[in-house]
C-alpha cells in the first residue's frame, strides 16, 4: 500500500524552490561508454559523487561523440550551448590556447609523478588562467592510462625505421602532427570517431594511443600490432564552460570542484594498474606487442620540443616542466 505525504505551506514552497534550482549538467566525451576508458570512468566517478554528495545535481553523461566531435563541443561551449562540461585530451585545447600545446610535446614526461607535479603546480595554474580567457574552466587535470604507442593494421613495428611512410592518425593539432612526422611516419589528422572505419578501409595504416583506449574502442579488431614507442603521454583535462560555472551558486561550484577532484584522484590511482592490465589484455587478444628502441628519437626530441614551445610562446613553461623532472 502506497502512503501519500502531504506537504503544504512553506514546505511545499521549499520543495518547489529546490526543484527549480536543480543543476542539470551535460558531460560529453568522445570515448565509448566503457570502464576500460579512463575518460568514461572519470565521468562515471564524477557523476556518482556529484549526485550522491551534492543535493542539487543531475549529471547526464554523453559518450561517443553524442553531442558532436570534440572541437565542435568546445566551440558550442564557448557560445553557452550544447555540453556544459567535457573531458578530453589536452591537445585539442591547443586550438583555443596555443600554450597548452606544451603539454603534448614528444618524449617530455618522465613518469606519472612528473605529470602531477607540473599540472597541480604553477604550470597547471598558468594554463588554467589562459584557458579562462577562451571561456573554459579547467576543474581538474587528469592522467591518460598509459603512454601513447603506435598501433598498426598490418605492418609490425620492431624499430624506428619501420615507421617511415606509414599513415598514422593523430589528433588534429600541430603538436601531434609534427611529433609523428618527426618519428618518420606520415601524420594524418582525423576526428576520433572516424578512426575505426579509416583503418578498416585502409585509409589509415594505424593510430597512436594508449593501450586502454585501443581496447575500449575495439581498435585491436583492425589494428593487430602495437609498438611500445612511448612517444607521448597526453594528459587529460576536465573542462567546463565558463558560462555554466558562473551560473552556479557558490555551494554548487564547491560541489562541482569536489566531485572533479574526487574523480581525478581515483582515476589517477588506477592509471599504472590499468596500463599494465591493458597491455596484457592486448597480448592475450592476439595483438603483436613489440618493444622499440626509441633512443634515436629521444635524443632528437629536445630540439623538436624547443621549436614547438617557441611557436606556442611557451618556452618558459617548457623549462619549468623540464626542471620538475629532476
């Protein structure tokens, strides 16, 4: 038997007020809705915290480019439409603030702790401030679950010479294009949602990404080789529209931030474990995983880093990142 509860007078007004001010948050990302994806896992952790510990949040996750490709989502956010927040790699943000490109330079990051020291410190704060001028609020810097390596459809990569001439998909930014070209491959910028079909049809010879993302998006169904080049790390960013954030009460802003930091901390703690698990899972699935001596590329990386950092007007940031590795 269902019992009705009557709420009248001030109580009814209070309920109506709470309902009227409920925060509807649309969170977008490009990955599949799989817990193999560090981005979807972060989205899920954020959603659970915001809804369970915030009294006022309803978070809807829109995976797999449901609200558009990443750049389209960011551009819509600048106009105050579409998604309220997005989780993506930092490279795409270079289209809106070129200094962010310094985070995606080749052979830059020593380890996870190096990334955290930099992004949770002065460099991260400076980039957050710069992105605010483009209408974005970075509420958390996140880890990729592992370094980016090269996956190929047919040709196995056993040394750096094997990369020459291969059409390898990159994020559509100057940083990634120059980094992959410097490795001898033919960088092919392409939206994330087009990769699988492009490899299946032979438009691409492969892509570069971490093992978790290869698994989460089933790229291993068409890319049967995985070379451990560890050429890029590719941090992630949890970004909200400045328009959306400014519309929140101070209490709701605090909930948003706490939820983002909770998701960040949990996601980071999983990164080394998930990287190892993903590499093993690829091998178990029949993918040919190869080690590659990238010493020749690493020795040449400093000049590439200097060139790109100069073009980003981020030489000072690069020096701080290098210093934090020691």
